[in-house]
C-alpha cells in the first residue's frame, strides 16, 4: 500500500520561504509521477507543481511565476517543494500526490492515485 507523508508546513511572514517534503513508501518510487496540490478554505483543489517519474520534466501552476521548485530524491523516496516569496494567497493545505497514469494528466487531481494527508501553510504578518 502506497503511503505519502508530508512535512514542512507552518506559519511564515510574507516574503518568506518554506520547504515541504513528502516521503513515499509502499512501492517503487521511481515509477511514479509526483504532484503538489493545494486547497484553501472555500476553494477547489489547485495544481501547484508536478515532476515526472524520471525527474527530467517539471510543470507548475500559472500562479507560481518562478517562486516554487519541485524536486525529487530517488535515494530518499522523497519529493520536495521549495517555496519562496510567499504571500497571503499561498495560504492553504498542501498535498502531495503520486500516480502512474502518464505525464499528460499531471495538472488534474484525478490523474493521481495516492494522496498524502496534507500540511498547512499559513502566510501572515
């Protein structure tokens, strides 16, 4: 059974940075495309970033505008989301996800098979 466990959320001031981590277990990590999504209160789940199973392709939501970076470490079965220049609009629960359905589904939450429990990110002064 695949499990994903996110850590690294917390409270930060506007302009600050956080690095989220997601540890994968239960299957062969390198087979999976990985994604980060977020959901703010009253809003739909939103695509943040994705990384292909090989790690050589990445994609980001339009709102990211160069502020975030997704990466994976196959040796540690971990995917990261480095977030810089955070603002209040980035406040949300952040989820990591894993799937094997193909890169073309990377921005659709339905394209992932497994989800973590989420980690809260709050940006406030």
